[in-house]
């Protein structure tokens, strides 16, 4: 991890987030929840990650599932396939005891690292939503499986849409063109509010518009 130990908590639109500053000066923002099952699936092939999240959600009736690629790696498996790091967001809201059970089960199946499980003793799961630095972009949507409840996914994507471009290290040639941070935040907040109003008017949750990011 390239993050410093110092961190702080902030709230955006009523949702809890973690803000940390990396060694290169970039602010890293993560979405935190204790009612949405979110997993770090590190060092797996894309095919393995896709097959696992789909079958696991179907078997345990966890609703729809969103798979994102968080970063690349230099490691390969025995067949020469590149291993990458992924994050999975499940749609059905759960209580913390259920989330903890699922994390232990995924650890037993060898899909998550022990370090990810150990960090959850604080009662929250955190998934990064913006760029870590110039070399590690925001997590990218890889797959979405519509298998039922999408509540958790919509909540995550709303927050991601608002924050995924914040904190990136701007190059010198971009500094003149970029708006002031306060103006960009206000603009994003207005856009975010208008989307929520449209969703309420339609009386439906439609995540497809959030996936094209």
C-alpha cells in the first residue's frame, strides 16, 4: 500500500467515505459501507473473477453484482494468464453479521486475501473510487450481472460518479483549463441531484446509465 497511515473521515451526500493521502500527494477516496457486501478479489484472472461473482451471487441470492478492475499486476498464473485485482459489489443490503460470514466464506474459497478480512474488524468495508495516482486510474467496470436487487450497486455507483475524478494529480498543461475545486464540486452536486430526481420520478432504479463511465 502506498497510503500514509494518517487518514480522515468525510461525508458526501449522507454517505460515509474514507479520504487518504498517498505518498505522491494524491488524495484517495473510498466508499465505505457496513450494509453492502463488497469484496477485493486480488490476483485472479478476469474469467475466474466473473465466474465466481456470478455463481456466488446466484447461489446465495445476493441480488445483482457489479465487477470492477481496480488495478493491474505483473503476476501470471501457471498457464501464463495475467492476474489482476478486482472489486465486487453486491446489490442486496445485508446486516453486518451476514457480511462477515460471506467474507469468511470467500476467504475459505480462496477468493480474498487474509489481510482484507483482518481489516474488516472495524465494521466497515472500503472500496476505492478514484485514481490512486497517475499510473493507477479509477476502478473500471468490467461486468454487471442483473440477478435481482440492485440497491447496493446503485448506491455505490452514485457515489462513484460524484467522486471518481476527484483527487487526480493534474499535469501542468491541464491546470489552466481545470475549474476551481469548489466550482467542480457544486457542478457535480447539482448534476447528481438532478439524476436522483429523475430516478424518483420514474419510480425505478436503472443502473445502466451509471455503467457508461
